[in-house]
C-alpha cells in the first residue's frame, strides 16, 4: 500500500476536461468579433500563440496591443477599453455556453473514469481554471452526470487576483477546501498550468492537448498523451497516488 493517501484531484478545465480551446473558445471569440463588427478572425495557429496568455480578456488585450485596437476602441482610454473588452468577453462566454449546452465538445477520454474512481475512494474533486466561473460550471454540470457534478468545487480565473501561471487559483482551492498540498495532485495540459501548480507546491501530471503537445513539461511529475481508457494504458487513481509518495 502507498504511504500517503490522495486527498484531492484538482483538474484544469480547458484542454483537460475537454478539448475546448480550438473548437470552442476560439470559435466563440470569432463569432463575438463578427457580431460586434470587429474584423479580427483568429486562426488555429494565431489562437495557439495567444494561449500563452492566461485569460480571455487578457488574451484580447494582448492581441490588440500587438496588432492595433479595433476602430471603435482605438481612441479610448485604458479604462474605457477594458470595459468594452469585458462586455465583449461576456458575449463570447454566452456563445461558448451555447456550444457546451449543445454537447458538441465531449469530455476527454478517461476523465469520467478517473472521476468515478475518485468518488468511490473518497477523493475530493475541484476544477481550477483561468476561464470564467459560469463557463466552467456549465461544462461540469452539462457534460457530467448530476452525481458526478455535485462532487466538484469550482475555482475560476475571475475569482482570483492573478491568473495562471500565478498559483493563486490553486492556493485558493487548497485554502478553501482545507487541503494538504502534499496529498493533492493537479491535472494540467499546458506549461502555464504546470507552472501554476508547481508555484503552488503541488504535484502535477500533464495530459497533452491539441495545442500543447510541443510545450516544455520537464517540471511535470508525469506526462501522458491522455488519461486513457481502463487497462495498462490508462492513468488510474493508484498512478496519481504514486506522484505524492
């Protein structure tokens, strides 16, 4: 038997629970731009580069600081710009929620298996994301069963001062849930998320996603292509326990 018991699994959302970035968030940003008469259309490649910036509002700001602001924002002061960015992000979130409601973006392989195994063994569950709390909660409640979803606590980017790669969201989860960090494991898919987990002092397994396969994960405790189905190729609860011993 392992020397330590696993107290909690802290999941990232986008890229870990589901492949939402390319076909969910990116499309929702582009649709929001179109509805507001903004000429930008983020390609798969451009959005992959923008994912180096944590947070959707921050992503738009970084993009327009680089390429120039849309005409109706060009002469605004910073406070006015950020108010318009926030409004645009709310629209984008609504569009993203519709995609989730339609269940066009499924959960990744092995996610529900790990969740069920954790529930049976009394391991607590949380989602710790840079995304909007409403969007994260919708993914959990829509793509999981009611029994699975009610086991999760959600900690999102709009609940903390600094987003990933800062450790704030993981620190908040551990503090509010009363967790021992040495008995927790984070599941991430990106270098930004890995950096946040390590800055918080928590073991981290990386499951590569469509955008992150080429990133530097040397700091990770383990790296896999996916959590996988049952059997020798799948990550199990015992696999995660092994990361804290």
